[in-house]
């Protein structure tokens, strides 16, 4: 990781007004993952009160719970971030993804611009060389601004009929402007990586990109407790060849990054802030290449609450809660190596996803088969918590 993690480049701009929780690996005789919070630039271990982040978010009012417990001083925030950046000292804690027993879900095609790019991927069959010519023909029929179309509306149905007549209807337009959102499982429980860790790209992929997104933390009752940032790493060539390859395009080792912390809703941060926030992306390559992008949540086609309600309802429950990626407006078309080739990652790329009220998520790109193997699953967590005496009877 080329970027050194610091308080300034990791925490929200108004960090002194924010309530931040996360997870860290705590070393020692009883090492393991712990729920942590940030207070006065120090990190406090809350595992004596809550064995998992999921358990904490199941509280009716987690903010009150947090205010009523002191926790155990773990280290300074500087030490946590420095060791996360280096991961060189086994005797010091390091940051983990703020997710444990929650299912990691994602909403796709929730922005008009990215919806058009998904159509182009499909028409190009996953071939980036064909994408530019197809982009022009698709936009000639569809246009490049569908933000005025309310999904599931009468106007959307009329547009669907027109596009079918022109032979331009797509499964991506169906979930983009149809009544039902695309909700899929992004990654297995406990498989997400946190800020400071390498993200994994499948070694066979030749067309891929980061997807900067807001991620909601939702409990089993469907209550949104807070939010964080995420990178829904995507293989455009795999998904473009067939939508049935979605799981291979989305779910690989280290292909889901979440962090740095979950910001709880309180008097200074609410769902309204999510509606109006901007998420910025910066990719810096070892070849000197720089890609910058912006995803503005005020341009989302479906409200975050609607996406939550389409995820959890009488037809589907999540007893340990879930994290929900809200989708992205950003879909890179900027050429990297030569004209018409578009953007794709290279090994060593630094990826920074930021939002003023949520901080910054940092990762570097590697191949998924070279990323640290995922070995700490649910059985490992249960065994670890039992050994540490943290499971409640």
C-alpha cells in the first residue's frame, strides 16, 4: 500500500462530531476480532460488552448503548492505522472490515448512467474494443440521461415497449427502470476486506473496474443504523459475456472492500445526509495513470429506503442483519492504454474511495489468487469467541 493511513486521510471531515464503530484484530494471548470505537483519537475495545458488530447493531438504539459503556483502551488511532498500513507488527492491532455476521448484499443498476454502461457491456459481449461503437448506437436510441424515469412508472413501461420494438431492450434496463430492483449477494459472511488491504481482481479478467459506493448497515428489523463506504469490485468482461456469470464477476477472493468505519446515525448524521452525499474515486497507477470519478447520491434512481425494503421484507429475512451496497453512478470509460480500449485495472493500482462524512477507503489492486487467502470464516469466529469467553450463555 503506497498511501500511509492517517487520521486526516481516513476519518470523516467532521470526525470530532461523528460516532464511528468498526472492527480490529486484537493481538495477545487471546487474539481475535473485536468491536471497536474511536474516542478522542484513541481506539476502545468493546468486545466485553458486544461479541460481534452484528449483535451491537441489533440494539434498539446502538448510540445509547455506546454512550453507556466505556470499553477498554486498545491503542491510539495512529497506531491502529499505521499497523494496518504496514501489517508488520503482530503485537499491535490492525483494522478489519466493519462487517462480521451480516450478509453482504448489493443493489445493481441504481443509476441511469451506469445502467447504460451495463447495456453496453451486454451488447459488447464483454469485449472492451467493441464498447465505444456500441455506446454511440445505444445512446442514439436510449439517450444518455434516464434520470427522469421513475422505476416501475407508467412512463418507464412506455419506454420499455419502445425499446422492445427497436430491439434494444435489455435485462439491465429491466432492473434499472422496472418495478423490481436488482438485489444480489455480493460476498460471503466474513469475507470482506478492510481499508489498507489489497483488493482482488480475477487473473483472467481483461476489463474490470472499481465501483465506489455507499454501504448501509441494516439490522434484522430492517432499521438502517449507519453507513460506510465500499468498493464493489467488478469484472466487466465476465458479466458482459453473460449475466449468469455475475457471481464470478463479483465474488472472488478479496473482491469486496468495506470501510474504514461505520458512521452511526445521530444528531449530526442521518439518512438525509446519505441522500445528498457525493462519493469520489481516485485511481493512481504505478504507470503514472490517474483516473478520477464522482458518484452523486442525489442522482440515484431508487431511494435507499426502497432498496432496503426490497432486500428485507416478508419474503426474505436476515436474522444477523446485512450490509447493503447502494450502487454507483460511476462507470469508467476513460481510455488507459490506447484509444477505444477504455479503463481496466493494472496490478499495483491504488484505489481511494472518499466521502466527506464517511472518510476514505484505501486499497491496492492485486490478483485474487495472490491476495491473502480467506481462512477466517463463521466456524473460526465461533471458536475464537468461545476461546476468549465472549459468547454469552
